[in-house]
C-alpha cells in the first residue's frame, strides 16, 4: 500500500453496482461521484429523493436514486424488498453527528438508531445479494465511545450528544468486526471493511442544535479540516483495494486527522470480539433482522 493513494488510483469499476447511503451530499456524494466516474452504476440511497435527484444529475456516468430513511426500519425494509439484482459494494456512509436528543420512528435514540441500527438492518437484509464487500464509515470518535448494553437508547441516563455519537461510531466498528467473523464462519467471499475520514469538512457538523458548537465547527472546518474529497479517500480505498476482511482505513496524518488512506488501528473496545458479539445479538433483538448471507460458492 502506498501512502500517496488518491482518487486517480481508483481502479475501473465498469460493470459493478455500488449502493451508497447518504449519497446526496458530503462524503457520500464525493464517493458517488468517484465511483460513477470510474464506471460503476451508482445507487444513491437517500432520505430526500428530490435532493438525491439533483445530486445524481451532476454525476458523470450511470446512477439512480432510491428512497431510504435509516431512522425508520419500515423504510429500510422497503428498500431491501424492492431490490432485485446483485450488488458489488455497499457503502454504509449516512449518519448524524452530535444532534440534540431525538428518537427514530422505531423509538431508538437518533444516533445509535441511524448510524448503527439502520445500517445493521440494511446490511443484513441486502447481504444475500452483496458479492464483494460492505464498507461502513466510522470515526476516530469511536475512541470516546462506550457501549451501554443496558441503556443503548439513553432512556435511563442524561443524554450527552457527543458520548452518544461516540457510542454509535464504536458500534459501527464492532459491527464490522462481528460481520467479518460471521462471514468467515460460512466461508463467504464478502468482506466487511471499515473506514473513517479523519477531520473532514462536510455539512455533518452543522446540526448539533447549538449555535456555539455549530460556530466552532465552521471555524474548525475552515482552518483545520481537510476537504471532503480527501475525507472520502479512506472509504474509497477500503471499497476497492485488496485488503483483508475486517480492515480499518483512515488518514495517515498525525492523529489521523488528515492525509492519504492507510490502515489504522482500533481502540481496545473496538477490537473486543465478545463485546461485538453481544452488540450483534442486541441489535438483532432490537431490529428483528438476522444474519442470512448468500450460500458460499461451490466453485
């Protein structure tokens, strides 16, 4: 692996189908743009189809827009039930960050519900049709995360938006860990990968509900963050490079804030197989969705 890998190194994606959640803006849109330019058929899975259509109209290449609200399991199921063809790559990109306390349509705390449980359900429902890999976008904020299995939804403790975000990003990494474990157990060819963008300037940081925090984010985006183009590189690298299942890709700069993609480490909690297994079981109970991969190839 070279430390100078850029979007110019993205291999041809002709004949491949890539589904990207939250692809109408930010890192998801950059990812969609790069895949489309490389020849893939890109599916923009978005909460607002009108905004998705406007984004798709600017892409070079083949694309389509499908509605998907990760904060509503009925929408997740509808998306999966309407899908009728193979997928090469699923990029679990959409998410919310440090938002005010809120609930999904199913009563989950908004950040764990959107960032983890929605993608958990979507991935497992689509898994029989995925042929290559699942890439889940996490964050270096996973290091401040703690999984409170007794109160995943922040119903018994005072809500703290940043800790809730950290929990959801830790859950993303534990999900990739256990998904790879289960794929290996059935000799599946699909790989479960994770990536994080470092500190990238996107519109994700403008929804905290606090004018002060939003202002600090604007300042940070202007003077310290790397571009969304650079922030999308780890996800693109994880999606297309020959890496072992379970790999975690992030920027190669100091403290992983910025730079070109490279393999990075997980926190101790994010590497705990028993914690990953327990979160998986809890996620199955909460979503009603279980692991059902495609049968292993006999070739």
